[in-house]
């Protein structure tokens, strides 16, 4: 075998090894990105689950803590809206001596935009509400759309709206 032939085979072998290494690196980067996106989806879903549970639960004996649990998961815009709505509900909750215990039955990502750092999660939740009219409790069903925004690596609630 001539020197030129050996050099050509060595060069081809080196190119093949480089292509294999490059392909492996690209594949690993793709897997890492997919894992990061799945972790981000899971975090958004977890935030929506916690928010829906807090949103459908309140204790007449400690409304401040009940409302704080919802507010802690919100963007500044959501906190402002929820605070206003909460202030309007306080007299009614006090008058009716109402409490509620909510539970999420199911939740799933409806829309996902990783680049825009936005997600929408549909939630089915039930709550048992007790008050002066229903001292033994009455079941209430909630179907909610929880809009989320990622802010500094945290998913926060930007809106909660009923789904009809």
C-alpha cells in the first residue's frame, strides 16, 4: 500500500470519528433541551395545580392566609386583580360564614410557548363549600384556565378564568 493510500484512509477515518463525535454532541444537546423543556412544563403544571387548589379553597377563620396562598403564586398584574376581587368577596364570605376545600381532579397543558415563556393549563377541580345555607357542605365544580408566565425561572399565574 502506498503512503498516499494510507493517508487517505487515515484522513477518512479521522473524518468519520469527527462526524460521530459531532453527531453525538448534537444528539446530547437535543436531549438536554428536551429534558429542560419537560422540566419547565412540569413546573408550569405544578404551579397551575397549586394555584387552582388555593383558588378553590378558603377558610372563613383566616381569609388573609387563604388569599395569601393565591397571591404568592401570581404575577403583579394577577395579584392586583385578585386583591380587588378578594376585597369584594370578604363581606359575602363573612356574612355566609363560608369555607371551601378545593381539590384538583385533573390538569393538562393546553398551550405552550417556551420562547414567549407562556403557558395555559386547563384544570378540573371540585370544592366542598360549607356555609350557613349548607352547613354539611355542598359540592361545587370548577373548570378553569390558568394562564402562566415564566418570570426569572418561576412560573407565575397571570390569570385564572372559568371555562364554560
